[in-house]
C-alpha cells in the first residue's frame, strides 16, 4: 500500500515534468550544456529534455537556416528551448539561426540581465545590476531595404502598436515578478516623434497599470551615456530593438564578464534561453569552458516555467561557488582559490545546492504558476477613422534644381492634388529653400488638395484613384517615380510629419 | 619711412583678419562668449567678430526658428560662426535652432573631441582622448515619418553616397591634419546591409587614399560597448547620425566633464563652433560659469580658419591654467588651488599665453592654409544602368490571413507583375509562412514578373505603366494600398533586400 502510494507520487511527479527542447550546439556547446543539465537534475528541476540538432552540422547538410523541420516541430510542441551556442559557417548563404528563430516564432522580447560580480570579476562598476528588455522583432531590423536612386539607399524603421504593447507589458510584468522597482524607457522621441513617440506613449499608457513600479524616460543618447557612467541608477530598461541591441552590449561589457551573461527570447507561445557568448571553437572539447552563462539562462527558464524554488536553489549555489573562489580558467585571478574544469565547476555547484551565498545577496524568485503557453496576447483595437489626405511621391532626378522640378510638376498636375512642398533628405527645398542646402538625386514631392496645406480643421479627402491618376500623369511625362507614401489622418490626427523647415 | 612701413605691416595684418559671425546666446552665453573673445584677442587671433542675435529673444519676437533674416545673411557672408548656447522656449511651435542651421546650411559633419583631464576632472577613464565625427544631415534624422495603418508607424532611414563620402573624407582629413593615427568606422551592416553597408563600403573606398591612417570597423553594438569600457582603444570614430549621437554623448559623459567639451558643425561652405553644454539659465549673470567648452570650440575654429599657431597658444595656456588648479566653481575639487570667476579664469588663461602645460601633453596644431570656403565638394558619379524589376506594394488590411490575402491578390492580378511574396514586418508569411509569426495590419506584397523570382541573370524589365496599372486594379478592388517601393537593379546589382525567411 505504502509502496503503491510512493509509486503514485512518483507518477505525479513524472507528470509534472516539463518537456524542454535542448540543443547542445557547436564548439563548447555540448560540454557547457551537459554541465548545466547535470546541475539542473541534481537541483531537482522537473524538466524532460528532448534533444534536437541545430547549427553547423545542419548548415553544412543543406539547411540554410541551420535547423531542420523535425527540430521546428519539437520547438512548437514543447514551447521551451534551452539552446547551446552555435557556429554559423563562414560564407554567404548561411542565415543567422537566431534571427530566423526569433522572427518566425515571434520571440518579441529579448531579456538580458547584466550583473557585476565584483571582486570576483574585475569591473569599474561593481554595483551594476540591470535588466535590459529589448524589443526583438521590428524597428530597423525588419530588413526592408531599397536602393532608390544612384545616390540614396533606404531602410524602413517600422514601429507597431502591438510590438510596443507587448514589449512594454512584458517589461513591467518582469519587473513586478522579479522584485524590481523601476522601469526606464529609452527612446529618441524628440526626433522620431511618430515612431519612437508611439513607443513612449504606449509606455505611459501601460505604466498606469503598474502603480507599484517607478518609471522614467531618457532620450537614448543621454540615457546610453548615463548607463555607461552611472549604471547603478538603472533597474529595468525597456527600449526598441536597435537601442536595446546597443544598450545590452554596453551593460554586459561593463560587468567585465560577458561570459557569465544569460539571455531569454520570449514569445507569446515559445521561449528560448541561451548564453550571450558564442561557441568558442578554439577551446572546444578541452573541458575548460565556463558553463555559467548557459546555467544562468537555465535559471531564467526555470522561473519562466514556474519552478522558482529550483531556480533560486541553483542560482544561490552558483553564487556561493563563485564567492568561494572556485573558478573556471576564464575567471582566474586574485580571488581564485581553485581553478576547475567545466565538469569540476558543475560538481562544485552541485555540492553547494541548498546553501546561500555569504558575500553576495541571496537570490529569491517569486513563486508563480507556470506561465500559460499563450500569454500577453495583443488585443486589436477598434479601427480609427482614417482619411486619405494626399501623397508623398519620391522622384529620382539628377538634372533639376528644386525650382525647376517644382515648375515641371506644377505644369503637369491639374487635378485635385497640388504640389505643396519638395524636400531633399527631409529638408524643405521648395518653396523658399536655401541655396546652401545640399541636394541629392532623391526628391520627396508632397501633393495635397490646395486648401489642405496648413492642415486645417477640415482637410479635403482624396481618393486612391486621384493618386493613381497623378502617378499616371507623372510617369507618362517621363518623371522617374520610385516610391510613394500616402498621407492620412487617423481620428482627425495628422498621420505624417511636416518637412524640416516647413 | 619706418613709421610708414610699420603702418603698412599693420594694414596687412588688418586685412588678414577673418570676419567671424558671433552670437552671444542666452543664459550664461554672453559671459562665456565675452571671456572667450577676450582670450582670443589677447592671444593675437586675427578675427573680426560680427555680432548677431539669435535664440530666446528672436523666438519670442515671432521667429519660429530663433533666427532672423539678417543673421542668416551674416552667416552666409562670413561662413564662420562662433555660437554661444541658446535657450529654446518651452512649448510647441519653437523649432530647434541647431537642427535648422545644420540642415539648411548643410553642416554635414558634427565633430566632437572628447578628452579626459584627470586628475583635475574625476573620471573612471583617465586615458580617454577620442574624436567622434558624426554624420549630421541624414539617417533617421531626415524626419520623414508616416502613420500607415491602425497599428504601424514608419520612419525612413536614408543614407546617401554623397553623405557618406563627405563625412568619411572629412574624418580622414581631420585625422591627418590633427596627427591622429586611426579612424574607426562603426555601423550595423550585418543587419542593414544596404544602408549601413554603403557607409562602410565608402569608408573602405576612401581609406585607401589615406595609407598613413590605420582603419578598423566595429559593429555599433559591440563598438559602443568597447567605447564604454576601453575608450583608450579608439582615436577618431566616424559613424552615421544616430550612432554618432549616442557615441558622442557616451564619450563626453565618460570624461566626467561635459562642461569642457566643444563641438564643430562643418559644412561645404559654412562652419559653426560651440560648446556642447546648454545655456544654464540658473547660474546666468553670476559670473561663475566655466567658459572652457566655448573656448575649446574657438580653438577648433582657429584651426579651421588656418590660425593653427594661435589655436595652440590658447589651448596650451588653457591646459596650464587647468593643471595649476585655477578652476571655476564647477571643477572645484581636491586639485583646485584657486576658485575663480568666469572673468578671473579668462585672466588666468591670458596670463599663461605662451606657456606650455607641464603635466598635460602640450597641444600642437599643424599649420595649414586657411580652409577654402568651398571644400570637399561631392563629385556626382556617372548614373548607373537602372532597370525597373518590380514593386513592393504595402497594404493596410486587418481581416485577412496571409493565405487569404495571397488568394485575393493572385485572383486580381493578370498582367506581367505576379505576386512573389508577402511579408509582415519584414518576415515572409507567404508562401510557406509559419503560423507562429505575429501579423500586424501592415502587409508588404512583392510583385515581379514570374521568371524574376530567383533574380536570375536576366530579370525581366517592367514599365512604370505596369505598376500604375497594378495599383489601379488593386485600389479598384477595394484593397487599401498605403505605399509603394519600386524594385530596381543598378548596373545589374539587386537594389533591394530579400524578405526574412525568403
């Protein structure tokens, strides 16, 4: 009877195990991943690893993204991914596996805790303890680039409301569940009033739902400067993709130990956990690599799947190991008592499971139910009342002055759409341009109904057909149109920026 | 006879004086500008100041850019501008004077030397001595933003060949004429292969003309991280506008003394010199402000107008003053021997004219002819052979799956242009999308002739008329087109990026 009960309880425990897709990766990947899994097993992590192959082997066998269909199936099924570092072979035609996984699986949040471990790791900033929450899917990283003229190349920066809402909400949820006190938003909304302006507007909207978390905003230039000089001022930072890319590298480097830093890529359905360092093929197979980055990523994973207690046990044992001077070769220094192998380090952490660090502050993770498979879903808003007000038509022309171009356009256009302004790289050059303004061969010509120039209360609505007609006229006259951008209002609010100097 | 000769020589000297437009500015502007001009006069600078009013007074008298027509005339006439800090009044409708001046006068280079003055200014980075050369006109700062759907906002990043050539050439010229050894290029060309790729390509092209200058390239994220941790690795850094904005604030802040930093804004015809600090209205009129930022800007101006010897005399006297502990209140510290007023500081510098610093390395500026009024003019290249290959049409649609949208487009389009791909925020969602990809209401639909899909050697040329016809068809069918981007090849090279996952 007792035996049966024991069996039942074991069975229950078995049922509770969370299936986790694991990739050993390339280079030092297999050794650090095995060390990590050994520690997790000894700590009582209730996980069931399912192994997939990714990386070099797959690239070289003809999968240009470094991953095969059955591996995708495993990720879809398990929705949690512990990933060793991979090697992307040199040469064109091999795509970044991380970018592919992030974008196709919608991993919208890149979460990177950066912590200094002085005096065990030398740093000028011993009090650095920051989490960067970086938007991971949009911004300039949408990869939409066009060459539009002999001289001008363009990349689209896209910022979406769902993208902003998801990342900002994630940052506040993270702050709350991890006992963080403040979320700082960094944007450049003094220049990019619409795109970065949206990000900050959403930040303000969502902040009111978290009255227990302090908030602040920095313009990215001075914010990055403060981060580089006074990192102790910051707690959680939430920011668009490009700024986050820069800030998270700055913060990680400032800790003095990029090798210890973990990161998480979180999606609505799937999450991926990894070290931020690479596969270090030069020291692969020697058993000397430091497994700490991946181990701390596994700690993030345990919190994510609702095993906060195990996460804290592992993290505290790791801190105790570090402060007792049991170090892998990369951390060898004055504070080292014993330099150990990868496996030796794992054994040392296992031997300390259940202990709290004495010099570092022990870590606590808030016990919370396992994250739902689908969380933080974006709720699409009611559509705004959108009114078409005109069009920006971009021309590739090298032989005109602004005045000549304007004359030609004015002579050609007879319909509702009138030429209101010409800019070159954003600066108004007609009407009333400055002769000193340098002009490329890339002209933006704004067409709106005559009375809409000043964007009065009742601008005149335009029809798509008017724009098609205008394009017809211009192209038939031999003008080299290479792109258009429609001008709208949304619920009466202007949906386009004025020209510089307008 | 002797008297007459003396008169003649004086007259010659008089003739050599360079007319310089000077604005005292707002707040502490007048006191620091007067202190600066006193030092220049005592040092024998051959300049003739012509004063203009800009800033607060002008803003409030109805000039929305803070500058009046006669001031523009002075700038155009003299082409050299020493500018005190200005106050932009709070409230909408007042435009940044600096942005207006930069963009309308084509000041394409923002040059910011950042130097640590340890132990007189506390810093974690005593060996920092860097010049950031930031592109100043284009990139995301063209201010071209559009809201395109309920959910998506867009900002255009424009990078032009003339913009890149001018800034890169300026950086190498600056390095050579200032005895600098290395120019580092920072870009994100692993992601933005076309725009940032152009910047780096131009950097490589121009670098070969300067075999005496070492070069290196960093991806901006790791570059910024290295700057923040090991600034002594860098010498001159050249970079596009946004990155330069961030890097120059980081470097200035790391010196510990934003108040000492000068900057120059250089155009083909006109150049502007100023401190990077603001007008500090809280301490205005008290005679306690530190004039060093503007004074060092004036030193840059003297080098620019070919008065290198005077520039070095002023700079070395300033260094001697600093190291003797004669400090304004902002620098008061352990190393201060005497705390002086703004005027007292100017007197101390004047008293040391002709002396070299003992602890700091004396400054030398290479004697060179006065910069020509128009220099570094961009030579427009021969046009490439441009072939129109298709079009990206962007739709605002909220009620379709990618498959449904593709079906509808396939059913509608009968001409030469066939639907090849649909992406959402850059990620391919048709054909063969992933169900996990999050889709906004903003769809990019790529149309090319059927046989051009793989961009074979001989893609089929499209006519503008084909695109107009396609737009006609789509809009008549009620599809909500909100922008287009034409697809070209230039001299046979693809002028557009593939979709992510394509």
